[in-house]
C-alpha cells in the first residue's frame, strides 16, 4: 500500500497536475502515517493472538484492519480526482476512515491498544500498544 501511495504521488507529480501537486504536501504524509499506525496495530494484534488464541476476536479485528486499509486506499485514489472533491466522495471516504479507525480502536482496546493523541509516539509493552493519532483523522479536503 505504501509503495502505491508513493508511486501515485510521483506519477501525478511528474504529470504536473496543479490540483494534485497542491494536495500532495498534506495528504501523502497523512496517508503514510495512517498506514504505518495500522501496520503497527495489525502486527501487535497478530502477536497477541499467536500467544493467546481467540479466533472470533482475531477475525473481527482482522476485518476491522482490512476496512481501515481499504479506506486509506480509497482516500489515496480520490485525492487526485477533482470530481471526487467536488461531489463529496472524498469527504465520504475521509469520514469512512474516521469511523472505521475509531471502530478498530474500540475493538482493539481490550488488548491494551490505545492512542497517545496527536503528535504522540509509538510505545509497546507487555500491557499493550500505544499509537499516535493518525494525521489523516484531521485532514480536510
């Protein structure tokens, strides 16, 4: 996913589209940040269930991670589409990300996964994982 975001950023940057270039400074770092955070949560969840199997909870969390990743992918595609900005599809995609990420955190809370707030840092211990708040939560088109 990260490679796709970087590839699209470079491709559209090379094409010289003004709308794309104006969006890149805000959205690309936010997309990379979101994927990095979701990757850390996913790894922690997998490690947790490898040590303490619970197939029902594991499946539910895997589906939540999948939805958040899909949301990030949708935002990464729509940010380059002027029509999506005008007709509200980008706003819907950002709202979907916010909703699905909140649900992921709710489902992961019993495992000790929590947020440190915006600008916070990652930290892991035997008791859980603390992740920063994704920048993408605050991005407005």
